[in-house]
């Protein structure tokens, strides 16, 4: 099965494994073959010249600032000692366990934490701790599906997996992306399978993409042949004609989708 990154969850991997299905989806964890945290001796710090290669995530905040922090992939789990090793060779030992219920699915989660004294003078402190929360130590959580996600990451680096996943790059993906991004059709307005089929049929969703492609072709041809203001006039005329056609199709099918996607059906 091929899927996008959002479908790559531990719960999904478990369900597919039980059905004998192999999932091919981009792996969120860092490539273990290029991650300097995956070193031979975990008790030794990552060499200083490799610290910039550690996996990080940049978060933008509402006040316009942004922070960069080491991700969970910069910490290696030790199955024997039941602890995480940080990039500076410090153990994050088990502290507590919780049972969470994300999206109505119960998940057992274990929290590992480093002592505040070890983080106080760490050279990676600025990149490791969350400045916004003013934390004085780092915590890493581990749930029951982490082993499945960890096994999935190296599998997606193989030539076989890359070749299989390339089949997902179908030309049909472009209309879906265009409809979602430009026309805001990210969810259906109606409920029940019957009504959703009606909403997604005919020119209701496919119309906007077809119309956009026609306008694009007409505009490109005009730009190549004439250029300048004449091309802009042709584009305006094409858009007006296109929306009149699309609005009429929507009216005939009884969907009224043209007025519900936030674009006027009137010319101009």
C-alpha cells in the first residue's frame, strides 16, 4: 500500500501488519544511515564537527519568532537499559508511564527524562531545550508503536521501496492538489456515502481543475503569440468565459458548487 506521511502512524502500521499488508510511506524519522546520533558508543558525545547534522525541527510562533530544537531522532533508545542516550552521551532514564487516548485510540506511553544537572552545562543546551517553555531538562516519550516506526525508516531507504513508492506519483495527484489548494475543497460539505458521491461527481470537483488547465493553455498561447497587454486581455476574456461555462455546468447538475467554493460565477 502507498500512502503519504500523515498516514504513517504506529496504529496504522500495526493494523496493516495484522492484515499482511506492507505500507510504503515517506518516513518521518531521520535517515539512520546519515544520522550522527546513531554512533557505535552511545555513552560518547557526538563529535563537535557532526553536531550540525543532528536532526532538528524549526517551529514558528505567533509572535513572529522561531525556535530550532533537536528532535526525538537525535536520541537513541537502548532496549537493554531501557533508556535514551542524548547526543552528548547522557542517559534519559524512565520516569513515568501514561495511557493516552489520541483520536479514540488508547496508547501506552513511557516518559524518559535527563537530570537537570546534566543539562545545565551541556554544550547542546540551547539547541536541545525548549526556550519558550523555559524547561531545565529534556524529556523524551516512547510509545508502544515506536519499534514499528523505527523499523519502517530504514526500509524506505532501500532501492526497492523507492521504486515502489515512485508509482504513487501518478498524474491524477495534480488535480487533487490543485482542487485542494486553489479552490479550498479540503473536505466535503455533505454527509453519507451517497451524498458525497454526488458532491464529487461530474464538474463539481473536476470542473475547477479542467477550467484552470484550459485557461492556462489559452494564456500561455496568447503570451507566446502576442504578449503584453493583449495577452492580459485574452486571459481576462478566457477567465470570464471559463467561469460562465463552469457556472452553467454546476447549475445543470444541481450542485451549485461554483458559488460554494468562494469564487464568483459572474464574468469579470
